[in-house]
């Protein structure tokens, strides 16, 4: 999915990954 907000794809992917990590329980990150 491309968003015409002017965000580079690599940065957009990083934000998506961070958002998904925050949705996960913190215990799974430890």
C-alpha cells in the first residue's frame, strides 16, 4: 500500500513494524 503523504517507503515500513510491535504483548519481546 502506498500512501501519498510523502513518507519514504523504508520509513513507512519501520513505522508499520513499530506499530505492530506495540500491538504485541510486551512479554513476547523479552
